[in-house]
C-alpha cells in the first residue's frame, strides 16, 4: 500500500511530540502510567494511608499487635499505592495490527485490515465512560484510558461481521489517529476530525 511506504519517508518531518519508536514494524508506541492521573496520584495514597492508620489503631486497641501484623499492615498500606501507580497502559500501532494493553494487563489486538475509522477527539471520562481505567461505554465501546480527556475512537469489523468500537486514551491523540489511519490504509479525506473544545 502506498500509505505504508510513507512511514519511512515521514521520519525526518515527524512531529517531535509523537512518541518515538526504533522498531521498523511499529508506527506509533505510547506508554502511560497510572500515576499520571492526578486522582490516583493524590487520592489513592491518602486513602491507603488512612486505611493503614485505621487498621493499626484497631489492631493496637485489641491488643493483638504482633510485629508481623504491624509489618504486614505497613507493607500493604505503603506498597499497594506504589505498585498501583506503576501500572502502565501501552498502545502500539504495528504495520499489521493495533494493540492496546490496559493497566490491568487486559489486551486487545485488532488487525489493521479490519479498522474502518480512527478519529481523534475530546471526551468526558466521567460522563462518557464512568471514569478512568478499563471501562465499557455505551457511546464508545471498550475504553482504555489512564488520565486526561483526549483519545482516539476506533471502529472496526469484528470476526463475527459486526462493527465494534473502542476508545483509546492518549496524550498524543492526533498522532495516534494518524498512525492508525496510515497502518490501516484509510483515506484521510474520508475521516472526520473532532477537536471540539
């Protein structure tokens, strides 16, 4: 396809904001950590520390405070937010398929030949998707996001013949949509772009 040949020609003029990849079989790659979400960065550690304080208080008040119990409460209370915040969502647009892996390690792979559209847009994570993470939205289908309000709405033909859709949150939504369109061989003129403010 002519669109796929252009990926080698675009390297010198590629937008520097686009996540770079050194792999020849990958057009776009982006990793987003859960700690980029302000709610996770502030609320999760605060709630874990509060729960740890309550657990320690109850344990000490009951007189059952062994060093192992106190140590376990501290490890869980401090370790859980750290582990949770390091979880990563990874989006990869390869020459043959689009792959999205959520922070909970659930992944979806879609052959590029089945993709029918890729539209960069702004959405409301709370109203449209019920928050961040791996979600199921009546408006966008399966949603993969960790923070922000920008993403790419992708429609594709499932193996059963039905058209399905998914939303991929991205800090580089325009670049991701362009990479998907190039990989899928879609005509840019037939695609709508919604950058509603």
